[in-house]
C-alpha cells in the first residue's frame, strides 16, 4: 500500500489542477480555495512541489485498485453527463443503489462530466 497523503477517512475528496504560468495560477488557486471554503470544503491541501502533485495524482490513478479494500468485487460503470446534471445524477445513482441494497463508490472527472460509479459487490458471483 502506498500512502500519498489523501484523506482516507473522508467521504469524498476533490482534486483540482490549475495549469499555466505561476503569475496566473496562484490567483486561480486562491479563487478555487475560497469557493471551496464558502461551500463547506475543509482540510484543503495545496501541493507546493511537483513531487506532492505527482503523489496526489498517483493516488487518484490508484483509485480502482483501492476499491479492493472496500469490496472483493465491483462492477465499474462508465458514463458521461452534462456538468450541470452531475449532482442530480450522483443523487439518482445513490437512490437506485440504496433501493437495490448495493454499495457504490465513485471516481469521476467533474470538469468533463465523465462519471465512474463502482458498484461494490460482496463477491465475484454476487447475483446483483
């Protein structure tokens, strides 16, 4: 197991990457942080080095493998929804899974609406 510094007890984590010249990126990062705090975001961590940034992205890229710690098997769904419908779609998937007594975890690209629900199964032969 590799520890990359992401909060393992959190219900969710949001990774935001800003790109460009330092003079334009710094104000963008401050704006992101202010917006997140205004909407209840907490435990913000801003990578200061390329090594920190690489560790965060390694953690994100390892998310599928980390699902094995939550469940011995999963069904991965790949879908795309308009960004304006992302919150409603997540709520809808949660409602469907709850009604079917299924656990679900997510990895997604919020910026382009690419959604990856992981339907967590108790075993590879689970009939659901």
